[in-house]
């Protein structure tokens, strides 16, 4: 048994070994390279939950840094998506207003 798992509760060790490693990091990266909010939200939620489990000593803290990076990438992707949507609304609103004034 790895030393990092020795402090975990015995009933949680099997659960940890079968859980997907770095799934939140993969989702965070995918959210930035094209999947946007569809993988950003799950990365943010999974990262938050995994960090809580690591703090409660029910999950191996070995991948804490990668988990935190995945969570942050998910957060950045969600924020960028919201900013871009707001930008499109403002742009098309201004364009629509400009076109309306030109038709009169």
C-alpha cells in the first residue's frame, strides 16, 4: 500500500483506486480548447468535490495540484464564456441599433 494511502480510511481506499485520476484536469483543458462551458462546469464541480475529499482525508492528496489546476481551468473557461456571451449581446445590440437608425 502506498504511504499516501495509509492514512485513509480502509473502506475509502478501494473507492479511491477506482476513481478516474485527473478527470477534472482533462475536463478543464478541454473547456479551454473548444468545449467551453460544457466541460468547464463539470471540471469546476469535480475539482471542488475532490479537494473537499482530500481535505477530509478520504482521498489521496497526491494529485492535489493537478486537481486544483483542473478546477481553476474550469473556472476560467466559465468566466470567459460568460464574458464572451455578454460581449456578443452588446455587439449585436449596438449593431442592431445602428442599423435601425440607418433605415429611418
